[in-house]
């Protein structure tokens, strides 16, 4: 049975966020992060994580916080 992807909604995640993702990578083959209009520093953190995880992580950047 195929495991569905994890869906994570973020807003201005901190550097600790990358540590917490480690547990998701152990349980899920694919992770989708929806960022709700975070600041530039937080977006850069997410982009770096995406570069490190290439195929297992997809990030959707919303320009504003949609709730």
C-alpha cells in the first residue's frame, strides 16, 4: 500500500523546523509544504531544504497568508 504524502502548512518557520522535518522523512516518501507568505529569511530556509531533498520535498509558496 502506498503511503500518502505529508502535508505541512508553515508561516515563518525557524531553523528548528528543519530538525523537525527529519521525523517526517522517516515516515513519508513525499512531503508537501505550503508556505503562507513567510518572510524572506524563512523562504530561503525552505528553499535550502528543498535543494537538499530534491525529489522527496515539494514547496508551494503563497504570496500572502491565506489562513
